């Protein structure tokens, strides 16, 4: 009887390990990746680098059938990326937003920077329709990091 008890105990331990291993894999499959990219320079090469990274990230996780959310936060001189009148990457952002994963991608424009530009230039600053306006770009980055988002500054 004692040998049988050891066999049952070993079988129960193995079953428990298999259960925890497979439940861990299931949890991993359900994980949502959240990544925020910062743009703070008025440099078309940097803007395109960010958009390359964003597209590669979206493609990678969607190819793996995993959920991903990506946000691009622009402030300071980087707000030019999201200006409807000056953005050197406006058409590319529109194509990306209209593409395969529109609900996975968000562009955020710093209101604080907009107000400074409006004061300096003497007219309203138009923002591309693909972007939402947030009160502060730096605060938005901080809030997303506090919510567990990964922060990337190319």
C-alpha cells in the first residue's frame, strides 16, 4: 500500500506541474503588450525611425496573434510630427492609422506644447486627425509607465 501511495503522490505532483505550466502558457497568450514611443525632436529621420519601430512592433505581435497597443507621444519640437500643416510624415501616419491595426495605434499631441507654439506663431496649431490631444506629453508618458507600459525613446 505504501508503494501505491508514493505512485499516486508522484502522479499528483506531475499533474500539478503540468497544470501550472499550461495555465502559465495560457496566461502568456492572453497578455497584452503596451508600448509607448516618445518623439521630442523636429527631425524627420527620427520621426521615420519611430514609425518604423511602431510598424515592426505591430507586425511582430500581430503575427504571433498577441494583443498589442502602441502609443506615440509627441511634445516639444517633436510636436511637428503631428502638425497637420508641417508634418513630414503625415501621409505615412494616416496610412498606418487606416491600415490593418487601427485600434492598436494611437498618436498623442501635447497640449502644453501646442499652446506655446500658438503663442509664438500667433495662430492656432492644426493637429492631424489621427492624433488626440493630451494635456501634457511628459505627464502622458509618466501615466502610461505607471500603468505598466514599456517606454521607448529612439
